[in-house]
C-alpha cells in the first residue's frame, strides 16, 4: 500500500457550481450540467467512451468541509481505463481495485470517498 503520509485521499474528483455556469441564461439542470462539464474539462482528460449517471446525494456533517457542502455523486462507466489528470493536484491519479479500496486503502480515504465505496454496490 502506498504511504500517503497521513493525508486523506479522494476516490473521485469534484468541484463547485460557479457563477460562470449560469452564463447565457442557463438555470437549474442546464447550469449544473455546465458546471459538471467545466469541472471535468479542468481536472481530467477522459480518452474513452463513457456513460455517467447520478447515483446519490451526499450530506456528511461529520467534518467542517462536509458541514458546508452537499455532494452529488456520479458514477462514470468507461469503455477502457484511459483517464489522465490535467491538474498537478491529481498527479498520482490511478485506478484501484475495489477490494483494495474496501481493504488496505479504506482508512486513507477521505470521508466522502469512504461513504461512496461503502455504498457502491447499491449504485
């Protein structure tokens, strides 16, 4: 197992809906979709056909970050594992076996990621 130096590690990527996402009169679902597409383009290069779906809302008041955020969880199904990072913060991006995420890596995951891994069979 990789040593993360006590740092908690996320399973996915995330972002915020920003005012720019409401440009051109976008509102509601259109603004949300614009935010999703913008965040993905900023953080990842997905060089594979994929489908995605919303599977959950995540509310976790157990820590200061969670107390002021609501997560919308998407699952991306890729035709092949062809994803690279576009941000330095994601430089160690890699795919991991679900058994490892539930086993040796579980304690290193940040809270939202642990919730997602614990519930992934329901998605």
